[in-house]
């Protein structure tokens, strides 16, 4: 799979472009968690620790 061509974003989006749009234009509703350097366990702990902040009125 690692050598497979990446065409899932279509002709209009590059991975970088899609990332930028999501970061700049998506409303900040609820917590946003960067899990890029967290283990699965650390991610679960962070989610549970912030669950009260995750409540959206």
C-alpha cells in the first residue's frame, strides 16, 4: 500500500491544501487534539481528561 498512488484527494486538493483549508476554515467547535505524537493510550487519556470541554451547547 505504501507504494500506491495517492489519488484520494482528487484533482482539486493536495494533502497540504486540504490540511490548510481544514485548519483555517473549520469552525472550532469542541476541542481539537493533535495526536501526531501521542500513543493510543495517551490519546484516550487526553480525550477523557478534556471530556467536559467537549460538551457543545
